[in-house]
C-alpha cells in the first residue's frame, strides 16, 4: 500500500479540537487507501515554554538535558493524536523518536538524522495498523541519549520519513495555506505561490522564512520528495497549497520570487584591527572554533595600517563570539581597540533564480531602500540572492517596499 506522510505543526495541534480536526484529515487519506505516517509538533507555544524553563534553571545548560526537556512537547501530541484516531476507529499507535528509532548524530539541540529503519513501522502496517503517529523534532544519538533537530525540526522529521518510506507525498500542514512571496503576516500583499523550486525555497528558508526548516528542504531536494505546504484550516482539496519542486516544473518565473527576513541576526564590529596578512584568519579562526556561524563579512578601508572588520552572526551566538574574540586578544593572538555588538538589526533578502541571468536586481533593491530612507549596514550576495542588514525598526517597511518594487503581488 502506498505511504503518505502528513505533518501537523504547532498551531494545527494546539488544542484537543484541532487535533480532532487534523485526525479527520488523516482518516480521509486512510479511506483513500494510504498507510499514513503522521508527524506531529508540540502544541504551539509549548516548545518555547520548555526552552524558557531550561534557560531559567541553567543558563549554561547541559545540551543533553535541554534535549530531554524540549523534546517532551511532541510526546504529548503524538499520544493524543493516536488516541484521537483510535476514538475514530482508525487503527493507530504513537512512536517516540527512539522507538522507531530515528538515529541521529550526537550534536545535541541541532542533531542531524542519519538513518530511519523502516522495519518496525512496516511490520505494524503489515498487521493492519493504518497510522503511525511519530513525535517530530526528536531522535536518539549513538550514545543512546534523546536528541532534537533544531527549532522547526519536525519539518525535517517529516521529509526524512517520506524519503525513508518512499512516500507518495509529504504534506506539511501549517497555519498558512502555502508558501508566499513573503511572510503574509508582514506584507498583506504577499501572494501565494502554486509552485516554488527547491533552490529558491532553500534560500528563503535559510534566510529566515520559517515556513519550512532549511534542512527539510535540503533533504527533499536530495531524495526527490514530493513536498507540499498547505493549511490544516482549509477544506481538503488536491490542488491546495504550494508544491516545492524542481525548477523545470515551473513555467512562470519572476526575476525575484520572494523576500525573506530574519530578526535573529546581530552585527559585530571589531574596531581598529591591524591591516595585515592573516588578520581575517586571526579573527574568524577563533570564531569558527567557538562554533559561531558567521554570515556576512565586510572589511573597511584601512587608514594608517588599521581597519574595522564587521561581520554578522545569529543573535544567540553574540556572547560566544565576544568571548572567543576577547580570549584571542588576551592570548595576544589578536589586537583590536573595541568590539561593538549591534543586536538591533534585521536581515532582508531578495531571492530568485532569475537573478542568474538578469542584472540590475541589486541596484533596484538599494534604490528602493534608499527611497524609503533606510540605511544599509552590510550587503552580501550570491548567485540567486541579495541580503542586506538594516536597522530592525525598518524591517517591515523594507520587506513591504521591496515586495512592491519587484511587483511580487503580480504573477
Ligand atoms: P508550524 O508551527 O506549522 O511549523 P511555523 O510557524 O513554523 O508553523 O511556520 C509557519 C509560519 O511561517 C507562518 O505563520 C508565517 O508567518 C511564516 N512565514 C515566513 N515566511 C513565509 C512565507 N514566505 N510563506 C509562508 N509563510 C511564511
Ligand atoms: N516543536 C519544535 C519547535 O517549536 C519543532 C517544530 O515544531 O517543528 O521548534
Ligand atoms: Mg515550523
């Protein structure tokens, strides 16, 4: 029998009523003849609450215990979903990550899935079970400890199961009815896309559009998983939502297909470092060793042999970055006058495959921001994206004005 993967995000399982509503959708697919693997998130807000409890108890927590705590939200919804299905006479049982087992690396709080053996669940399907409800976001390390896959990780659980079970499709049910040209909560003119290429979705996700976890898109692209994003609040239909697919399957294509933003970026400036060979290595070596993910970098013009170096990194890594650089300074490996962290910035990015063949996108983006009086602090580009760092207070305005400038409301 064909397998279908259905993932329900936090808002789709936020209450017992919503779990019932989601279960009804699952029952519809079972009636069509599918064996269904349901991946559930924690009830919305739950994971944030658990993370808060960990931070309050132990600011420099043991990541293994962090995972033990924050993975628990999904255990609750998996059990409740299985019970709800049983009440509807659909044969179902729940599985926690370790029971499957979802084998991951031991990188606690951001583990990667290495293998999902299918035999346990397939054996149950063979015995007449129709639905395997699996707790998303979690797995088990080679050391036998519970791991989690990073925030938003249930999307990745879903795609990994779809790949492992060779599912016909992986449906991601969320609180919006598809992938939009930008976050519809920020720009009311945002337009829903019927299709988006893996590459564009990958860029949008990694640049902040949290509708899909980046890793889930990577996996879907690699294993050719048919991935669909849709709302659990709309009436079921075969054409609902957005299909994430190969570039070749998309006919219409704007130069820019979407705008993403991220609040979680900080700008760090090292003032007055020596302008000499090896200085970048002396700065970014210690940062890399400390596990800081540096994104954008600019080195300013040198005056009298001294220069400023600016880079961006995730806001929650600022303390780690400061420590790494100050330690290097204390050890005499690096010299700078001051280290300034600016956490009041946001990263705004324009993404589009069309940028490969068309020039002028950067110029238009800079002009648009300039017309709005928005100062650009850092710029980074790649083949299909342009990102800028701006003051956070201009984030919404920047997203909306770029959406207008690139006429993304039009197909
Ligand atoms: P879930 O709990 O279902 O996993 P998330 O909150 O993780 O849901 O992701 C859905 C949210 O992603 C939407 O509510 C929306 O605000 C946000 N989002 C950001 N960018 C986009 C986009 N381009 N298209 C659709 N949603 C987006
Ligand atoms: N519950 C986890 C989170 O909030 C995983 C997920 O929902 O995808 O990050
Ligand atoms: Mg999510």
